[in-house]
């Protein structure tokens, strides 16, 4: 928890509320030990929210409650939520960020590689959203945010499994938006472009240069670019936004 007192000796949460009009919320981010998820967790914590993050391996950032969770395992998802509820209270903002790639061309893609990606990225997000929804409905407040990808909208050669899983998140979010809108729960999608993390570190320099040439802003994004968009969707300024897909891609996917 971020409980660093400000100059007047109050907690960071109280200060955040004054400065930004943001009520401190209980936030759960999946895949918070590295990459984009880690920076999202840090961002919410820095603004005084009560933050938990899941990890399979590694550690979550300081000031964040770490809970072990594999999103492909329903029991593990249940356990993670139960722990967060016991320690921090009901989850009000959930960010389904955990994801993997298993790239390969269509003709060579195995069933295992297709299933593994859909299980982690799409079914995992479904399990997390389903578990999050009931307490949100009870509270008549909730923010469900899915981390998709520009690839889900544009397609990508060699990523049939990944693109399908990320496109699926859009239909999922929009269905949840329709189901739960009257209960004060919003469901939105953030679609990052190429963001510098472990996931993109494997790309060759030539490929990265090629992508950068197609990006109107001319550079790869940072995880903090994504974190800012996620916090916006969780905050009071996004109260009337649901079923939206917010690109954070330097313009790469414009029009999609
Ligand atoms: P990383 O590979 O750096 O991190 C992925 C995170 O997801 C890790 O914390 C990982 O945990 C976790 N994770 C993977 N599978 C599971 C699982 N079954 N259960 C629980 N946690 C799991 O990826 P990024 O930070 O780059 O990506 C984060 C999200 O953003 C992903 O959904 C990705 O598809 C999406 N995205 C990324 C883009 C990019 O350019 N980087 C672009 C567009 C979208 P562990 O460390 O234990 O493996």
C-alpha cells in the first residue's frame, strides 16, 4: 500500500483524492510482476489506490499486494480474489493484463499453441472478469479493463492465435458493457501498439525499425503510456465511457 504521508502528514490516498478528485479504489492487476502490468500497478499505487497484482513468477512492486495466480486455472483465480478481498476489500477496478504469445504461421501452428494463447489471453480474462463482476454489481460500481492489442484489430502474420484472442476481448468487453451497464459497471479495452517490454524485446532491430516507420509518432511506446490510459478509464473522468476501445499505439492502428 502506498501510505507515504504528504507534507501535511496525511496518507497519499487522501492527498490523491484532493488533487485529482479520485476516490481511492481497490485495484487488481493480473500479470503485475513485469512489463506493462507492473507499471500499471505502480501507477495506481502512486496515486494512492489500494493495489494488488498477480504474479506467477517474480515479485510485484513495493507498495503493492502480491497474490499468486495463474489465470488459466479457475481455482487460482478464485484464491487470488479471496486473498485480495480479505486484505484490501472488494475489487473495484480489475485490469486483465496477463498475456502470452506463441507465434507461428497458420499452416504450422499447432493446436497446443493456439489453445495456450487463447486460454491465457481470452479465457483467462473471462475468468478474471467473471469473478470480479459479482462484488462490483453488489457495490453498483466497477471498472473492468482488458488489455488487448493493436494486433487484435489489424491482424498480424504469424499471430493468428494471439490476434484472435485479442480481438475476442473486444466482443467480451462490449457484451459485459451491455450486461452490466445498468449496474454501474463499465467494461473497456485498451489496445496498445508496440510497447517496450520483455514481449517485444525478442523482436529483431530491423523489425523494430520497420514498425517504427509505420507508427505516426515514430517510436515504440512505453509501459507508462499504457498505464496512463488504464488509470484514465478507471477514474472519474471515464464514468460515461463503456464498451470503448482506446488505442495507445502512436497512431499505428488508426481507423480500426
Ligand atoms: P510480458 O511478457 O512482459 O508480461 C506478461 C505478464 O503476463 C507477466 O507478468 C506474466 O507472468 C503474465 N502472465 C502470462 N501468462 C499468465 C498466466 N497464465 N497467468 C497469470 N499471469 C500470466 O508482456 P507485456 O507486459 O508486454 O504485455 C502485457 C499485456 O499487454 C499482454 O496481455 C500483452 O498481450 C499486451 N500487449 C503488449 C504489447 C507490447 O508491445 N508489449 C502490445 C499490445 C498488447 P510471468 O512473469 O509469470 O510469466
